[in-house]
């Protein structure tokens, strides 16, 4: 953190960078939809997007100061 950087400045800097990183990762994930390169089921797709939606809801709750669950790792395996 820079000496003159305010809490707001730090939030904006980090939030923009992290949001852009998430957007980039989602765009990379969408590349997996190419059926000439990859094979997947609708169940796989549902699991992927359910996991993403759940984490998004949990992150949004943190901004509302509501208790959230612990970190989890995603896997397509049951």
C-alpha cells in the first residue's frame, strides 16, 4: 500500500484488479464450451455454474456483513 493511499483508493485498486481477473477467468472458462475440443454433459455445466453462483452469493453476503461458509474447492467428481 502506498503511504498516501486511502482505504477507498486501496479498495478501488484491488476491487478493479480482482474483478477484471474474475471476468478474464470466466471468459477462459467459456472456451471449454467448444464441443469440437471438449466433451461435457449438461450435469457438468450445471455443477460448474451452481458452484460459481454459490460463491458469488457468498462473496456478496460478505459485503453485507453476514456470516459465510469457509473456503471450498470445486470439483466435477462426486
